[in-house]
C-alpha cells in the first residue's frame, strides 16, 4: 500500500534524533527545577514561618516564594510538613577524619602546622560520615583543621555535603587560632604572638606604601627601574588578608580576659573576628555586642570542664541572643554532626525562640562565613530540607533533602549494614551479599 506523505528514512531519522534530543533537554531542564507546595516554610529570615507556602527552584537556586503562577512541571506536595533551609555545620573535621582511633584516616592535624596549613586538598567527599550528617539535615559545612604545636590551627574551608568531587566551595575561608589555657607555658605567649604577627605585617604594609609614594614622587627613572618588588611569602599574604578584612580570624577562646583581648585586637587592627566557645561571653555581653563580634557556642556545654569554662550554662544562648549578639551553634565532633539540630532543640528548651534557634544553625552561620545559603529566600542556593515533623524533636526524621537543587540520598553506611544483616535468608546473616 502506498502512503503519499510517507517520510523518507533520512527525515525519519532526523525526527527521531530531534525527539530524543528534546526529551533529554527536557529531563535536564527539570532535574534542577521543581516546586514545593503546601509547605510550612521556616524561612530563617524576617518573613518567619509561612504556612501553605510554595517554593520555586530553578537551576539549583530559589527563584520565587508564593508566586501567583509558575511554569515548572515537577511539583512536590509537602502536605503541610515543615521545610527549612539546609543546616550548616561549622568548626569540625568532617571529611578529614574517618576513624579517630586509626591514624591512617586522620588528615586534620600536623605537628608542624602553621597559619598556612590548608587541609582542603585532603577533604574526602566520599567519607562515610557525610551521608550520616545529611540524615540530620546538614547540607553544608565549614571544615576546620586541628593544627599542631602552633597557636595557628590553619585555615578553614567551606564544603557542601553532596558527596561530589567538586563539593569544596571555597578554600582559605578563615584563619583558625587557639587562645586560652595551654598544657605548657603561658596563654600570654599566644596572645603576644598574635599581636606581634599583626603588628609586623601592618608595619611592612606601611613601609611599602611609603616607599611606593616616594618612588612615585621621584623624578629619577633609574630608581624606579632598579626598584624590585619583594615577593611575599604565603604566611605574609594570609596576614595581609586578615588586615584587609578579606579573611576572617576565628578564635577558640573561653575566658572573659581572652575575649576582651580579642575585642581589643579587632578594634586595633580592624579585623573580622569570630569567637568559638566563649563560655564567659555572658560576663561581657555588652562589650561583644558593641564590638559586633559573633560567637559560636555549644548548648550541650553546660558544665565546666576547666577553670576557663566556669560560666558554662544551658541558658547561655538565651542570654546572648536577648542581648542582641549574633549567635551560631556548633558541634566540633564530625561524627555527631547529625545531632546539630538537637543543639537548637536544647536552646529552645532553655528559652530561645524556635525561629532564633533555627537561625543559629542556618542563617547566622551563613552570614558569619559568607555562604549563599542558610535561608529560604529568593536568590539563595536551594539547600532545602523537608522534615516529618518539628525539626527539633528527637523522633523527627528528614524525609527529603536537596543540595543546590539536587536531591541527595539519605541512605548511610549504617542503613546498608542494617539491610544486609537484617535480610531474611537461609544462610547465616554474615554471609549475605
């Protein structure tokens, strides 16, 4: 039978190829584009909690909240469930230590570590700890080295918890130091070392500026020709970045006198300073607010572990937040990072408003470490978590989680082991493949 409009084989091949191409393009388009509707959205912004809200995500970024309309086909019905920004872990060794007791899996410390110590190249995105942290709603992290004999631990870096090999977002994020009590020697040595380092760098910059002005004012071409630019060492560059305010100084310190020293150093050298620990912050809260220095605390630290932490208390977060201080919560044990939300729950149980507690593990940390995440807001990365119930309740679970718009797996090594050894079989459980 003859068909008058029958396409040729060439046209048929072209049509099939075009159809396949459009199909692939369509799948790519909608892989990072979706809508979450009917959600109880905790924005971690001034907008607070939005009921029956809609979030539009395109190409990994939040593009609209409660729009009148949208053209995205992939719609997820949250059915009233709680939706929050992805939680942010800070100041831990995630991806640098697999098993604390096995030296071959530890890359966070080095005996000769100094201010230049950068462990970002040793970060393992395939660490078995990352999926477990995702199960706790954590989508990004500020990794901190442990340092060595020096007061300088090294430099922190930012990562997402996607598990991809390009998950390091930014290296050299901040310089991390230890102040306070020491096992040997005096804390005064560390404080003086920090001041001397900053003073020396400041003087060199001033001399360099004066020499440049003198060279520009001179009419002698020979002097300009013979003048050679000194090549700065890596440690000098880092200190100069601190003085320029392009790099943050993160200091572990507890005692009030050490915190006052850091306030003085911030004002004297115009540094961007963040304090971690800060057990005595309640004693000098007004000074910290005036100096605009954020603090990172652990709400589990409610009992003194040294003479520097005598003022540790369950209500520390409440006192500092009410005083107007920007507070972030942190867990320094990467193996327990899934419990980060419990810190916020503890804060709520001791007087912190739930939305303030959420901001302490999302928006505040994003602001402190300059991350484009931590909030459900237009223009922010689509790091989003959908929970089965109240995120701060211990029985609540993460139901779905997205990192930069890509849904991430919630299955951990522990889940795989459970499935393996709990499966029914005629063979002994250990022999199941």
